[in-house]
């Protein structure tokens, strides 16, 4: 089980910031062989959802209020350390991220730009495809939206 914390940018320690940037780079740049600008100037507006085990960050997302990144409240930079994926930490960090948006932002509609191969994973949290597939940094993505009030 993960120790989950929710922090603003200013609440992050330098060690936490270094670890989460290292994790994002390890997965999104090295593992996925994708050169892109991870440091996009948006971390300062985000809430950071940090999942740690034994004091080491192994899972992470950042969340935004509606209008701070996308039109709707959103989740981004969803990442789990490669050698830790077998523990279900992706599910835990997503549940914590959805809960944080609902509690901190009082939002029920949540969007995310999903790597297409992860559609089924996000479907399991009631996210639905919204629009056509597109390339983002050379990787196929699709916009997905979760509407808690949607009875379907």
C-alpha cells in the first residue's frame, strides 16, 4: 500500500521535487524514448499527488483546477516506477487523484490526455473517450473525460 500525500508546489521539499522529476524523466523520457519538455511551467499551479513506499516516491500524478491546464479539472503526468507496477500502485494513485479533485476542487467532471494504449486502464475509473486520437510528443493519445454525474 502506498503512503499518499497531496501537496502544492511550495509544499514540496527539494528532495521530493527532485525524486518526482527524476521519476517522470525515467518513464516519460527514457523508458518511452520520447524527447519532450517535461518542465512546462505548470507544476506551480498543480497539486501533486505523491505515492511513496518505504520513503521512496514510486507513483505520482499532478492535478489541476478547471481552467488551469484544460477546460475541465484534470489529471496528468500519471506515472508508476517500472519495477513497482505489479503492486497496483497505478490504481491507488488514480483513486487518490480523483478523490483529491473531488475534495480539493469540488469538481465532478475530470479530463485527461491518455496515452491510447492505456484506454482500458482509464475506462476502469469511468473515463470515456472524447474525440479522436491525436499525437502528442510523437505518442498516440486520446482525450478522456469522467463525469461523476453521468448515469451511464
